[in-house]
C-alpha cells in the first residue's frame, strides 16, 4: 500500500473533535474531572477511573522529545517525505504522544524542545499534529 | 499456586524449513502438528485440547474453527488468544490451566506462517489502519523497527547502553547459529560487524534485527496421567506468568517491558528465581528486546543489561546465562514473525539434551520468554519456567 501525501486517520465519534480542532490549529487532550488525569489518545471514559465526566482541554502544544528513531527507507511511505523522524513527544500537560518531528534528524535529540504544527491531509475537515524544534 | 497437578511438555517440533514457497500456511500447521505428536509418541486422536493464535495472514478467519476443520480435530477445549509473537508461550500456560481444570489431557499448540514467501515488509513497511490506536500511531509511519528503535534510544539515554552492547547479543546468537544447520544465517558475526552494518532505524542496525522466515512449530502439553504412560522423556512446566504492557494513556515507559510482571509470576509459581535458571530462551525480535527482557526478568538490575551481556555472558556452553542456543530469531528462525514458539522448543531441547552438542548446556531449569506486539506501543509478555523430570 502507499500513502500520499499523508495517511488520513479514521475519524470516530470519540475522536472527531480532536481531529477537527487540529484543523483549527488546536491540539486537544482529555482531562478527567473526577480524578484529574490528563490523557491521550481521546477516550470517552477515563482510562484511570472509568469516570464519564471528562472534558477536552487545549494543550499548549509544547513539549519535549521523549524518544525518537529515524526511518531512511520505508516501503509504502512517500519517498520525498524521507527520512522520517518518528517520535514520542511528552507534552507539558503530561501525556506522551506518538508523532513526527518534522526536522532534519541531526536537529533532534531526547529532550529537544518542540512545538506543534498541523499538516493538511486529503480530508480538509481535519489535520494531523506534528512537531518542530522550537528554535528551528 | 505451586503444588497443583504437574503438567508436562511431551512433544516439541520446529519445522526445518525457512522458506516454503510451495506450501500453504495450513499445510505447515499440519506438518508441525504431526511432528510434535510423533515427538511425543502420541496419536492425532489423543488430542483433546487445541491452542493457536490462528493464521496471521488471514484478517478474520475464526481461527479455532478453520484450524479444527483443516486439521481434523475435535477438541473439548480450544483457545486462540493472540498476543502476537508471545502467544505460544501463553498457550503453554493456558493449556496447563485447562489440563488442571480437567478440560483436556493432551493439548496441541501450533504456529505457522509464510512472511518470507509472501514478501512481507515485516519490519519497515507501513500498514493499513484497523484499530483506534492505528489512527494515532500508524499515520505517523510507525513501523516495527522504528518503534523498537525508539525503545533502544530511550534505554541508551536513561542507562548509558551502547550499540556495541546491543551487538553483543547478536554476536552471541550467531556464535550459536554456526552449529545449527537449519539456521538462516550460520556465519558468526562480531560486535564490529553488527555496528558496521547498515542503520535501519537508528540506533538499530540491520544485524540488530531478526530474520524473516517461513515455517512454524508445535508443542504437545500433557497431564500427569498421560505422561505416566509415555516412554518419552518430558519436561515439567514449573511456572507460568503473563502480562500486558501498553501506552498507558500517555505514560508509556520505553525502557522497560511487562516481563517484570510475567517473570515474577512465573518464578513465584515455580518457587524459583533468576539465579536458578541454567538456560534462557529470550524473545529476540531485535537486540533491544533481549536486553530489556534480561533486566525485567531479574537476571540483572534494571539498567545494567548492557554491561551484563558483555564478556560472553550469553554464550553457550560456558556463559553465565546461555541464551537462544539455536541462534534464535536473530540468526535462525522467526516463523510467521512470531518467535515465542521457537523459544519454548529450544528450551525443551536443552532440557532433553537434544540441542546441538557444541551448545548443549547442563541445564536442569530453563526459562522461555516471549514478547509479542511492540514494546513501542503495546505488548504481551509471557514467561515459562521449565524443569527436567529428574532434576
């Protein structure tokens, strides 16, 4: 299979707001009103306490690289989007989320401060959050 | 739980093939089932329990039904738990529970697959979106090797582990593989050879990654009543534990695995500890998979796996913890991209003194550990502790 320009996520009732907010330039996390847990990916019941009283919260969109690895060859991914830096970014709000760091791999280290940007996909209603180094 | 009815592995068979372009996956299942039953000196009609994770290449095939149909089985108990590659280690434990419950007496476990003949880009290919999680992971091009690369990077960051230390694991496996005529790669490699091989997903090199092979394997797990009638030397299941590690809603720890829980459960049941283990089969999808499991199983302190594997620790027959004496998934065989089965088989061979003589260990107690799925997102961990009948 092949993906170009980027894969389009499956949007579900539980995740629609996350993806449409991204198209508006907002990165959302979930916050449990019962136990206070801030989590990712979005779920309607808190994965810590099963409370249904959970709210959307806008993330600062800033964080640091928790870990990363660079793919230089990858079957099925657009050639001109390689090398691809896969990373976990730890948001200031706490959760570590999988993403791409859209930068030269030599500019990425564990602990690198990054900020969110949003990439268009074929579906104009939604966008995909990625991160770039704050200094770059 | 120790002291419950003893359960034994009576048969173990690894398919000799590594590439099977002219066979179906179902045929391979049947061939390994036949091989393991012959090894156990049992008949097909004796089987009353059946365990498999199914046929990975079929998206949805109702595994117990298509397998029983194809193999001509009439089990009174079936289990198709799928943790990925560790499934078959779990199946041994699940079979023991079913036997102790009186649900069956002869449990057959089978695995087969043909990723090599099917040209599957196992480690470095993107895959379609199926689960909720895929839309938060695979859309970023997450592949098996980049996810394990992230784990290796984090382990290096937290504990100072080096690429050379990871390479020690491959070098030890290749030292063993040179004596295995069926191994895909029989040429010994050095630490330098590993770190000089092409970087696939930094910090992992090509030789940090396991092989892609066709094939399979099977096990026969039996009750005390059945064992006592067999002339065949069996291996006793002393302890079993399993667990699941996952993203934990954003708190994922890439430097550790769920082996700490599966391992301690297995050791507790066996009434033994890491110091009692004479031989270990440890799942080796990548070198980092082995390193983290060694720490989490308690063979050394957390973070000290790198120095632990230096100096020939893992090399048979004289190392302190001889591991994967068949060459493991790194050098010999990773059938269906699922290495849990061959881990158990080589542990059984060691305890029965049936492995290659150059790497035969004088082992009374062996451990086999599986890591299924991905430690970069979510994984199953399963551990069995096995012992010789006359230990």
